[in-house]
C-alpha cells in the first residue's frame, strides 16, 4: 500500500476501505487495520472517525514545509558525507550522475527521476547517520508523492547534473562547508522549480 501511495497508484483523497483492501490482499481485516495505522503514523493516510481512511493530500503549504526541512537535512547530509568521504562514495555519485546524463539525453524522465532519488540516497548513506537517513527516507516518501517531477521543467535536468557535480566535488575535497552550501542551493532551486510546476509556471 505504501508503494502504491508513493507511486501515485493510489492518488490523494482516495478512500481506503478495510474490507476492499483485505479482499485485494487476501488477508483478514486485522493486518489491513495495522497497515493503515502505520501509514497514518507516517502521514500517508488520514483516518476519520466514521468514514475510515483516505490517502492524505498534499497542500501547497505542505510542499513549502517539506522543502524547508529538505534543504536543512540534505545540507547536513552533504556536510557529513564530505567530512567522512568514505571510499567509493564520490565514484558512486559520479556514476549515478553519468547515468542521469544518459537518461536525460534519451528523454527518459521516469528513469532520470529514479536515478535522482538514487543519487540523494547514496549521499545520505555516505553521511552514515542513521537518524538523518531515517528522516530523509520520510522526506523521499513525501517527494515521491508530489505530482510530476521537477525534471520535466525545461532546462532542469542540465541544472540538476551541474548542481550534483558541485556537491560531489566538495565532497571529494572533504569541504563540509562547501558541500552543505551547494546542497542547500540545490534544494532551494528545486523548491523554486517545484512551485513553478505546481503553479503552472
């Protein structure tokens, strides 16, 4: 159910009825109830007293709040990754970015989006902070629920590649301050584009 919500198969405001879900998953209602409770705790589902549960909607305010938090957390991840600079991290970031460039050249927006998430996942793994990783996993879940990727915006794929390269370069130089600054700038630009996409700009 989580993946269906994150991938947009179950869209915001869709009613989630225990009996229908139990039949679909061929289980009793008890595990469905537990799953809905967990998804509600994660903010993916809203439970109501008499009507059951529905997929949570994301307002413009939610999107703005998400990017405020994301800027701080991605910046921290980049700083910690640069300070640690574990063996193979920079190569991994560069390889993913190279694959992103190939996807962009092919016009493969879906592939590009998945690789973008993988790049950010590699960076936060390099930070080696389990609490930060947990928080950023929740942020990733929220980002995946947003309608349309910012990578459809004209010129954005090229910008993202350059922004990733700047972060990776700072990580390679073990410059935590620069890595954090570049990651924060990357997220601020992502927020600008996200708002433009949402508002039809």
